[in-house]
C-alpha cells in the first residue's frame, strides 16, 4: 500500500523558485491547475483503464458472512446451479461481486418465511418504516466526519440496504473518496444545489443522483457550487419573496429527498464543517443526527459552542414550521487512541455528561484507514493482504462496532426487534 501511495504521488510539475511571484490571484489559479492536473494523473495511474474506481470481489466465505448463511450452504447453492452464479477463478475458487451478493439476497428472500427480511433488510413502508436520514455534522473540521459518513454508507450497502450518500460539503471530500474529481467530473447543477436552488434552473434530484461502484449505494456528489446556496439564500430571504420558488430554505432538502424516498432505506448526509444554511437544511431533513467529536479539550469546547448556536438557530426554524423529531441523536468519539491518557479521561467526561447519547463504540485512530485514504480508498475497498494484518483487523473491528451500533439504532427506529443474523441482539 505504501509503495502504491508513493507511486501515486510522484508528480511531474516543477516550480521555478528563482522567478518572481505573479499576482496572488494568478498564483492561486496556477497552483490549483497544477494540483488538479496531478490529481487527475494520479487517478489514471491508480484506476486504469477507465480511471473509474471498482470494488473488489469477495471470496465465498466473505459473501456468506455478508448474506448471513454458512459458506457450505452458499457453495452447495452454486454447485446445484441455484440462484445467481459467481465467477469461478483458478482452482475453482468462487468470487462474488457485491451485485452477485445482492442478487443472492433477493433470491433467498423470494422464498419467504421468517428469514426473508434477514436476507433482504429493506424497509417496509407499509409497516410504517420511514426513510432514515442521518446527518453527520460538526462545526470543527478534522473530526473524522467524512471518513465516518463514507464508511457508514458503504457498510450499510454491504449489509444489503439501499443507500443514498449526499455530499453537502463544498470541499467534496466524500465525492473524492467515491472516485470523483469535482473540478473535472462535475459541471453546473451536478450537485445537490441543482435540486434546491431558487430559480428556474432547478433540476429533479433523481437526475443528479449517480450510481457508485458499490451496488445499492448511490451518490449526490458535491463541489464548490454548493457554496452558492449560502449566498443565494439570504438574498432570497431579504427579497421578500421567500415563499416563492418552492419551500422555505430549511425544507428544500427534505422536499427533494421525498421525491426519491421510495428508492432508498437510508440517506447519509455528510454536512459541511460550518453552521450555515446547508447544515441547517440537513438537520431539518434528518430523522437522526450523529455528531463526531475528537477527544481533545479544544474540540469539546468547539462542539459546545456548535451545540449552543445550533439550538438557537433550530429554535427559530422550528417556529417557522420545521420538523425536528429525531429518532436518535448520538455523539461518536473519533480518532480515539486507547493508550492516550488524556483522551481516555476526556471520553469518560463526555460519557459522564451525555450518558447513552455517546456511542458505546469509539472509532479508533488507525494507520490502516489513513493508508487507504492516501489512494482515495476506504477500508471496505482494500483487501486485508495490503496491510499488517493485526493493524487491519483492529481497524475493521472498530469500524464494524461503530457501524453495527448505528445500524441497530436505524432498525430500532423502524421498530424491529428480530434477532440479527449472527445471533446477537437486533443491531
């Protein structure tokens, strides 16, 4: 992995240190163009021949664990020619794509019976199970918000849910993790802004959504265009025509999501690290909220200020008609180092003050996640063989603990009490 990352970052640009600096705007434009070109070249080196990311195939054992059956049962289905057939590699090794796995889930669920929903965990609107919209937010950058959002969306897709990930951050880090280079791959109206803008150029959200290389996981990408919503909203409000052009600003995202609600079980919103109109819109559209927090005292102080400002602003929009009924609100400790004494103390302080609203499982700081990020990948995309296995296993164990706890909250929001596939309590 380290060698791959080093190769990826080998650049061809040179800087002439002897030349005088041009005007600031020209220097910044030149630096942006240079970095964009190098990032594009890196993507071509990492993901040839189409420069598009793909998800690795899964072994029979991995596929069986994801589906919730034994490896021997899955192998027997393949031998009997029942259900979707996987690719067979050298030595008869069976390899399943996520598309194959989801097809097998549907095949097994078609048999009906009490396990049908275990194999295919889609929500049931007829049973009153609403679309779950989870907003991940924090006022302070560097809290692991985007890493958490992306891994959560991918985990839920691997578990068989239909997921929509929405990048609300103009910096578009989530979009980059999904293989997009925003300044190259996206043009006007290709972000959420296209679906919530106030003028006649507004587009249906369905036309903006893009499939990803994770079967069952779609993306609304982001780029700097999202910042336009922060500029146009106050102008629209001050014009005296705030009731024209569709819902009020805080209800526009919720209204857009309602148009595609039938296609998804969970929506994951990656909010920008600021308390602006986009973040307020996300909180008003959300059915649940996750606040990521790094266990450092300055981060706790920053989060306290964020919560105070958020409560004041949400009180205003609630009086204007916003719906603020969350299924759950939780705080997730991120970048946690168990052997760091001060971090342990701060985490204990958070738990003593906020109780069960702090997730039981923290997200530990891991070089495996950092190394995967060097090549714009997540831990779910890279194989165990690319890392020190103990490091990989610790990181994957932490990820699974966090995401399965969130999955349990989602299922509780649907009122599900059935046992999980591994025999534990409903996750």
